[in-house]
């Protein structure tokens, strides 16, 4: 990868800025708060992270200075490491190193995802749909092969070496993998329409179970391969935990050789099954999710789906469950009652509408939204992750939103 001297200087300056922010008293104090929260030894005030990836088009372009395409890609990654803390004032940490994850790819049933995007003014937009391989499970079952996966350690090391040469003397470059990740029902609706998936549970239940069992076994094989290759690492600090969270915990090994899947965090969700009954979820989905989750030391579960219908007798039985997503479609008070006094984090996902829609923030509505959560979760370990915001208009809008959160916590939170 050839970078111009001008772009190299820009990137080195950004690396220096990340290190400066990482070593600041403010960041060190925030790190201490996250560590205390991760221990779950007592109730601590909730923390808020703004997931910027979906609205970075509103925030990063004005900050970017590099000219080459490769340099701009690295520049975007560097900026993403500290923009939150520098401009939004949320509780996103700045790391004192640059993290590079192992390049891995898992292809369920060896069927690459085919996706078509809607076009707006001649360009691909966010709107999309998946092109199915299967329509009728009985007729198309033979299209399913064993899942394949690639774990490219050479490419990963080449990236580490290149970035280390570029700015490693300023900001260390470190190979560090996030939590393990498996969402089998998402994999299925990538190759099969959701309505066809639902019908298959009724018309071809035995084949549906076989499909789920095959995919489950393939995930287990994929994770064991990573374990055997020795590419897993401890996930006890600021490693990425899906759904806008961190891995901070005192209940997993922090320094250990030959890390196993049982030593680290895993993540799962099943947004695609919200329209089936709890009984059907328990019969057709849960046994396979539990088999995969049993590989992990700790589990974070859920995304946008409502988890309260499948809590009693289902999700509550997962022995490694440590964080659970409470989305805008969830019964907050039910889950607050369910988690009160338990060592499970109530990971609240506020509605994105209050920050993503409208030209002016409705401050009263925002504070009321946060207030309702704080009242419903007294006695719970609470964390906020603002996700699925696709446009914010300005940095100041996000900063104000964070300020409103802090004011509401100051007024309503209590241990």
C-alpha cells in the first residue's frame, strides 16, 4: 500500500491525537468507571455510548484530510476511535493502541449472501433486500451444503506490520479479536424469505430442525477452529461486544495462554423470529442457540427484538447470560422486575427517533424517555447503547442529546 508523504503525516498526527486522548485524566477516569461497572459488585450510574457507525457520514467527512483512498480508509478508522469522546462527550473510551481483528469469514451453508440495494439518485442506498436461494424448504433443501469459513492470519499480520511501520512508534498496533458472534436465524433469512422460514416451521418441521442443527454444528466447528489456531484472546476490557457495548468483566480470565471459547464473551440474537410464538421459539430456535451459547464464558443476547415474551422459562435459563438487550419494543418494566437484583446487565437501546428525526430535539420527550428507563430499572445494572441512528445533522445535536441524558441520570438515577 503506497501512501503519499502528506497522507502519512496526517495519519501519524491522528495517531498522536488518539494516544494523547487515551492518556488524558478524563479517559483514565472513564476507564475506571467502566471497570467498576464490569465487576457488577454494586450499582453504579449508567453509562451511555453513541454508536456512530450508522451516522458517520454526518460527522467524519468534514474532519478528513487525506487524499488517497487507502489513506482515507485508515484515517476514518483512526477518527472513529476518538470522535465520540472528543466531540460528543459520551462514555466511549479512547484506547491507547490501534486494534486489528483477525480477518475471518463464515459462509453459512456455503451460500454467499446476495443482496440488492435500492437506488437513490443513481447511487446505492441503505434500503435493500436479500435474494433467496430457498423458497420451499422441502424442494430446495438439497441446495444446503456444509458451511465454509476462512481465517486469514497472513493478511492480518500484514495489516499489523504495515500499520505498525506507519505509526506504531506513536500508537502501538495490536492484534485483538472482539467477542464471538453467531446469529443463525439472520443467516437463514439471508438465504430464505422470512415468511418462507415461518411456513417451513409448520410445513416441514423435521427439515427445519435439521437445517438448524447443521448450522449450529457448523458454528461450533468454526469457533473450535479459532480456538485450535490460537487466535482467541481475553475479552475482559474494552474489546468490542456487539450492540454497542464493551467486554468489561471480572468473571473471565484476563491473562491466560491458549484461550478457549469458554474463556471469552459471545453474542447472539434472533430478531427474525419476533413474529412466532414463545412456544415455537422454544421448540424450533432455542435448543440450537443454547448449544452455541454453551461454548461461551459469558453471553450478551439480543438486538432490536423484544425479549420479554421469551424471557420466562427460556432466556432466563441461559447460565452464561450476562447482558440482555432491551429495545424500544420491549416491556421495560417487566424486564426491570425480571433483572432486579440479578447479575445481568439491562442493556437499554433507546428509540433512535428522538435524535434521528425532526429538525429540533424535543428535549422534554428525550428526558422523559430516559426517565422511564431509570424508574423501571431501579435495583438493576443499567447500560445505554444508542444505536440505529442514520442521520443526526450535526455534532452539536449529538452533544446536546448526551447532555440531556446526563441531566436525567443526575435527577432520577438511584442505587
